[in-house]
C-alpha cells in the first residue's frame, strides 16, 4: 500500500511540472506535501528549478540620435530595457552598414546605419544569443553645409592672368557660376577689372558652402606712350538684410539701398526656393528652402559697381485637417471593421494610429467589442509641417444576445370537450421572437403529448398550419379520464402547454381562460454619473428590443466610453447606441475616462487599463520577473496535489 501511495505522489509531481511555466530567476524553491492518516504520515519535498529568460527585441526600446547632421563626431543611438523587463544585463549597442547587420561600422560619416544590440546575462535574463533589433532600428547622417569663407585675395597679376592666394579646401570662380580647383585665371584682357569668388568645396560629408563676397582685381595694362588721366571712383556700399518667409506668403521682397547713385538690380545667384523681379526685388515664393539673391548697384560716372548677397529662407507652412475623422461605432461582427471615417487634409496626407506613435494612411480597424482611441494627424508634404496629433474615441459595440423564441397557446386553452361529441378539440400555438409574431411556427413543430405521453400523429391528433393548430381526435379524447389534462406542443427550439378538460355528457367543464393581458412596458433611464445634460427615458414593450439614444451628456476633462448597469462599471456594459432587450426597468450609467492630452499619455493609460482588466478577468500563470511567482506556483502545486489525494480518499 505504501509503495502505491508513493507512486501516486510521483505522478502528481510529474503532471504539475509539465503543466506550469515558472519565472526566469528563482532556483531551489521547495514545498512540502504531507498526508496524515490514522496509521501513518507521508511527506514529499518538491524542488522547482526555474531557468532565466532569453531576451528578445520586444524587451528593448530604441531611439535614434537626436542630431543627424554630419559633425565630425560619432553619433550614438539609445537602446534600453523596455518597461517591465527588469533583471537584464548590460546592453551593448552596435552599428552596421548593411540591413542584414553583418558588417559593423562607425556612425560618423554621411550614410545610413543599421542598429542592433547584444545583452549580457543579468539576474533574470540570460545573455542574448544573437544581435537583437526591431523594425525602424536605423538612422541616416546627412551632409552639413559650412559657412561662406572670406573674399579671395590676389597673389600675383600679369597682363593676361590673375592668380589668387590658395585657401585649403576651397575652389574658385571668376563669374560665380563656373568653379575650378586652381587659383590661376589665364586668358584675361590687359588693363581689365575682374571680380573673383571662392567657396568651401563639397566633400563626401559636406555640401559646398555659399560663395564669398566678390573681390575685384585688374590685370596689368599694356605700355603705351600716352597720357593717362586717372579718375578714382569711390566704392558703393549696399545695405540689404536677409529675408525670412513662410511657404504661401505673398508681398515679400528684398529691401536694399546704396549710399552711391548706381541703379539697383536683383538676380537669383543660387537656390530655387524663390524667383525675384530684376528691377524691384519683389519675391515670388516657389517652395520651402533657401536661395541666394545678388543685389547689384550699377557703376556710374562717380561710383564703382558693388554687389551684395542676400539669403532668403522659406520655412514650411502649417498643414491643417480640413475634415476630422468621425467614429463609426460599429456593432461586433467577429470581423475587423473600420473604426473611423476617412478624414481630409490640406498640405499633406492624413494618417492614423492606434498607439499614438506608429502612423499609417490606412484607416485603423477593430474586431473585439471594446473602446478604441484612434489618433490622426497630417503628415506634411515638402512645403508643409506635420500637424499636432489629435484623437477620436470609437467603440465596437457588443453584439446583443439573440432573442430566444417563445411559444404560447393563443386560442383553445382552457376549453372543455364533452364525451360523445363527434368533433375534436383544437388548440392553437404561436411562436414569438423579439416581440413580433412569426408565421414560421409550423416549420418548427415536432410533436404533441398529453399528460407527458407522446401522441401518434394522424391518429391521436392532427396538426395544421395557422400558426400550429393541434386537434385532438374524438376517439383519443374518449380514452382520457374525466377532468383536467395538459396538452404539450413540442418545437425544435421550445415548447408550450395548455390545459383542457374532458367532461361527462351533461356536465359542463370550467369556464374558458381569459385572453392574455397586454405585454408590460419597461423604462430605460439614463444617468449622467458625474456629467451634465439631460436625456429622455425610453419606454420599451416587454420582449422587444430598442436602440439606445445617442449619448448627450458631457463632462469637462473626460471622454464618454459607453454605458453600464453599475455606476462603477462593474455591471453589464453597453456601447453608445447599442441594442438592448430589457426584462425589467433598466438604469444605465454613463462611463467616463480622462481625456487624452497627448499620444504618449493616452498610450500609457490604455496599457494600464488593459493590464487591470486582464488581472481581474483572468487567473494567469506567474510571469517572468514577478517576485511572488515562486510562492504562487508552489501554492497551486500543493492545491492540485491535495485535490488528487482527496479524490483517492473518496474512492476508498
């Protein structure tokens, strides 16, 4: 007997070990199971060894470097343990030049980098066995643009050439359009003035800088036997501030003046963000970006020509939502359904999100019957900024339980049949679904019985349509005892009974039953539950369904999330405009939740609510990292073993 009992213990322990997954860090936890009987005591120790969890990319969070413009220094992305992933070892961030993450790279120069991470062993997590990464773990370093250098200086001059002083990393131009690496400009005319520019040359990591101010130099003149009268003209100074504009602006212009008497002219030197009127300096904005406008003061008899470059910066305009999406609030069908209607935007594309972070042009869908928060924003185009995210609350309403059909005897119930009559006794039964009479009663009819004994069709009774008329045959009625009897009509989805009386000839039976009383009416009352506003009651006939009135209550700082039969939301929940079938007077309390102010805050609240609902609705196994998990698992094991022993004791 002792050996059999010991084998039973081993079987229980084996089943328990196979049934549970334990936390990742506890080792050597023990539990003692003891059975006391009048003649003996049995004890067994159980030791649970719980392995560490292997980390996955979903246990980590990723953030790209904040500054992605080339600076000559390495960029650093951030990879950290996700919220709730405690007990993880050191995380090492790695960078690669390919999406397959096979070739490591230093994130310093211009280009696209792919990020991965490895995790060292920690208290609750094992070391990662491969490089971990998730969707979007990448960033791109873009070129920087250096500032314009100083104007060039002349190194030497001849009758036909001018050589500039070389500046490291620069290139040079005689007209501001064609650039060269060399500093010598040959093939020039003797005794002629030329204006030269220099700029920082583009590299793999930088764009070319804007051009410097122009510097004017003259070639040497030919030697002639002539008398030359020199007229020295003073330089003109042009004053013209840079221009800042926004895409869509009108009336912008370059405001310039000169201290000389030369006429002012305007021309686009570089960039395609604007065009300029050559005479007035009026700007026409083409797109967001930058452009350089050269202002020229013409040479006169008294002044030299002068130029000045003006930078025009055109910022992106704000995009706007022209039509916000609206909640569709569909009823549950078991399939994914659109949660909102499509919105429209100006200056970009309307996009949507269920978590406030990952946006897509696809309209979000929902399958489960619950409340959803749908975020939307305009993703700006090349000339417009993104709009601030906004949200709309949507609900997939729970599918109402289908109404159960009912059957009732509508005529003939309570009637009396007198012995010796040649006529049968007819009783009519009707089917009712959702408060409406249906003509399909006969299709559901199965059989008839009297006082619990099934009757033979076409012998003891006949059944005919309209809705179902059951007529008991006179020959069968003669076999019944004098007094009351009960006829039961059985259908494939219900049944109904009716009394009748068999009376001896000359002795009247009881009076027929009165016709059924009209159905009662139930009231549906709406309670604001802390909100403001009024809503009229609904009167619903018993057995019928009605769609709830759309919510008209408001509450500052809160969003309406549906109805509930309990103030605290612990009763039966109904979505806005859901269909109900009351069986008594019903009071529905408005349910509120704090309105979201940002995608991040709303996401946090949704996660907390979901966690709370899960913890109250289900009894789940302990999760990795839960300090109480070993105790809970052992308690469950002891309870299961006790149940098995109790069953064995009962079988004895």
